[in-house]
C-alpha cells in the first residue's frame, strides 16, 4: 500500500483511487480536477472529497504515470501550478492576454483609408484585409462551437463586403474591435485583486537557528520555513508566515488582507498573518502556519476556485444567450426571404444578446469578490454570493461569533490572607506568560493592566489540556482546570466549594491556582458579547433576513437572556457540538435558506451543511477552509457587509439581465424592420454591451 493513495477499483480504462491528499482541508477538488484534466490521455476526472476518492477515465492506459503523479503531488505544487493561471484566466470569450489596441488601429485605418480611395478593387482589398482576423475567427468558431455571436458578427461583415458596402463593413469591424478591446480591458481591471494576490510570495526570510551553540539569524527560502521556527521581520518587510509575536512591538499594515487602512499596533502574543507589512518595529514571530497553509496561500486557493465556478444565474444567462443565437439567425433568414435585402440581414446578425449576457454577469461577480476581498471578506465564488443573497435564516454559534472570542479577567479571588489579588495575579501571569493559550493571554493582559511584577520561578511544565506546573521558592505552583488540581494533583477543594459553585452558576470560566499543595485562589474569566452584535442583528433583519437563531452550550436561562438582549428570534441551548449540523439540516429541510456563522473546529460540519457558511477571522483553520465566506477582520459587522454585498450584486445582475434582454430586443426589432442600418446596429449593440460591462465593473458599494 502506498502512503499517498490506494487503488480500490479498476475496469478497463477506468481507475478509482483513495487519495489521502484529499484529507487536507485546504485542498480544493476543482483545482485538483483541472490539474489532472490537462494531462494527455485523461478523458475525465471525478472527485469525491468526502470519500477521499478520485476516478480517472482514460483514452489509453497511463495508470503508471497517474500513480507516479499521485505519489509525488503536494498541495504546494498544486497551488504553484495554478498561480500563473490566476492572473491569466479570463471570462467567457475574452482573451487571457493583455488587451491589445492593434485590432482597433487596423480596423480604424481601413475605415479612414477606404474613404480616400476611389478604386473599388483597392477598397475591397483594404476592407477584406482589415476584416480577415474577424472572418477567420468566425469561421473557426463555426466549425468548433457552431453558431455563436462571433459567427454572426463575422457573417454580417462578410455580407457587407459581398454587397460592396465597404463603409458598413469597416464601420462594423471598427466597432467590434473597439467593443472587444473595452471588454478585455474591463475584465482585466476586474482582476485587480487576483493579480495582486498572484504576485510572488516573499521568497526569502530571516529565521533563528542554533549554530555551534549560539542563536544566529540566517537567510532561508520561505518554502524552507518550518512550523515552530522563529522568523525575524523588520521595517518594510512582508511577513511570510502566520504566527504569534514572541518578542517586539510595532505597527503592521494589514490593508491587503483585512482592508484596515490604518496600521495596527502589535505586541507580544498578538497574531500576525502572512502578506502583511511591518511599518514600524521589529518582530520575532513563532511560525504557526507556513507554506500552503498560510492565509495568503489559502486566499489564492479560494480565488482560483472562484474562477472555476459559475452560479445558477450565470448558467441561466449563458443558456439563454446560446438559445437566442439561432433566433437571431432565424430572423435574418426570414427577413431575407421576404425583403431580399442583404443590408437588413447584416443589421440583424449584429443585434445579438450573447456578449452582454455572457460577460456582464461574471464581471459583476468578480468585481464584488475583488471589492469584498479588499474589505477583509473572502468570498469563495459566485455560488456563495448567490446563496448568501437568498439566505433568509442566519444561524449564529455564540462563542467567538456573537461574543468577542477573547477571554477577559473579571475577578481575582484569593483564599489566603497573605496573598493579595494582585500578588496572586502576578504569580499566575509569571507562570502563564510563556504560552499563547487564550486563558494565559487574558491573565497576562490583566496583570499588565494592574502593573505586572514578575515573580521568579523554576522551569514551567506544560500539561496539554490541563494546565501548567512550576516551583516558586521551592514550593509547587499548579495552575489549570479543576480536574487537574483536584483529581490529578489531589488538592482539596472542600473548604471553598460553595464560592466556586456560585461562580460556576453564573456561567463563568474559572482558572484554579494551587500553591504548596493547597488551593490558593481562583481567577474568573468571561467571554463578553461583542459591542456591535446587537447592531449587526438589527441590520441583518433590515436586509431581509427573516429568522435569526443562536446556538450555544449555555444553560437555557443564560441563553435566553443573551437572545433577548440582542434581539435574536430563536435560541437553541445546552447543545453538544454535534447538534449544530443536525439543526442546520433540519432548518434546510423545512425550506429555509440557511447561512451559518461560526468559528470553531466543531462548527465545520455545520459550515459545510448550510447553504452558505461564514467563518470568523479568529476561527479554527478547518472552519475557515470549509466555509464559503471567510472573514479576515475580527468584526461581526463584516457578516452584515457580506450580506449587503451579496444582495446588491444580485440586484445589479438582475438589472443588467433585464436591460440586456430589453435593449437588445428593441435593437433586433429595429434591424428586422429595416429601421437600423448595419452601422447603427453595430453602434447600438456594442454600446449597450460596453455600458453594461462598465456598470458591472463599477460594481456595488456598501456604506
């Protein structure tokens, strides 16, 4: 058995493998599928990520080559293979190269030259020569794809040349070239975020290494950084990893990742993300996520996936555009039968719906993805925008979503008169300051606010999921959970049982401190509601959300108090983690369009199950990976902004759709009844397409 894959089935030219790279939460099946479909002799690829299954249908047996690729392929290589495509992928029929003005120059030159030439043969040569690229392209599309808008346009120009109406042929060609140039430019402008994110990563970085017993800073390739390395970043440098600051104070410009215009002051213990720039100060950063798992790489992954995805409204537009091409051709044929007028036929052939319908919709989606991305909201694709717009029920996990997800010390209680509250807090902070656990960070923060005085202690032992142990003046210090102190370390809680129970009834989190075999005191922590949670709930209702539900493991009494305070419609309390996905599915089965907002590892099933999943910025990595929308800024109002983006984008698309059908129908009718000449039709048709494209690229704005 290979450690990367297992062949589970084979029949003739069909092979099925269990592929364990699919277990990686950051892998995307669409990108993997595209990667393999480029390989010669692979007929079809099907992927089931949940089952870690990949099926190949082949033209001939190249299974050995496939298995070699399966064995060697890494997520880093997969992302690297698509980086060049991110900037290059275009929409529909628009070319992937940089927009070129050559076509406009050629067509315009022919239009001007033809006016000054008196010889008909020379006029025909100039016009035909300028139109050859269009005629060749139209012929190729006819053979390859059948009737398309490009075929109709080239036919219109060909008919004008046949009729010796060189003014109409050159004018139409010039308008088509101008329209195509503006379309290409428009689409490329809508790719600003994609191009920005596809720029090379930080190629080198300074890390600390022990050489000959001394800590030395060495320059290494970014790909060689490992989890746990200490990365040193100074002024003007881009942070290459996601991690925690272990030493240093300064400001970090996060605008490219979160949309925050002002640099953010960062201190020891704060998290930093890749792709952000140090403006002041110097940091030593503990690398938590490196390579393909950094925020920058995950964003690229999301963006690449969004280019491969079409929403139902986009598919509807494409389907309608394809259906209307034969209608245009049919009207041209009927018109010729009755009017015997090639000029009218040329006019009709240009009054096509295809470009405006096929281009305006994806450009609008890309514009929104770009704008939202610059505002700290990563939207995975067009389907996510459409699903969020349709969502009428928002389900919030409480902790880390409606609450700040950041514990704060609200009370310190000493059970020994010799130990003041501040002294107890200093003892705890001195022991906990070496760790980045949320409880430890809250204690250290509180101690600093009270004037932290460090207390000398021996080496600290960290016991996973329990707490820490050390010694002060030869006496044991044990800090952690009740189970750790009472059951494992046999510290007696009897004397203070009533005080502890009262605190726990209020829904508080307690940290227990033992000293010299006795319970010295407790520190009470709480996760407070976000200051703008109530405002966010209210705004969501104004945006058309009919039901807002909160899920929590709290008692029903406490949960109801929070729900009443925030204006939440329904609350489900005393839940186990596995209950969340079940509730989401029940709501969906009842006909509701559900958006789930969460941040924890146990939220991942619910994020996947919902019509659209939204992960908070401080959430677990698996939550971010499984969500359709990932927030990069720690603000619940970003959920509201995402909903507003989605609603306005779908309104824009619907307006564009109606305008396209209405205006082009009028142009088609005018051409059919001989009201519009080919030149007028070309101007009106291309002008409409360009106008709608500019409307899409302008996109939507939120307050």
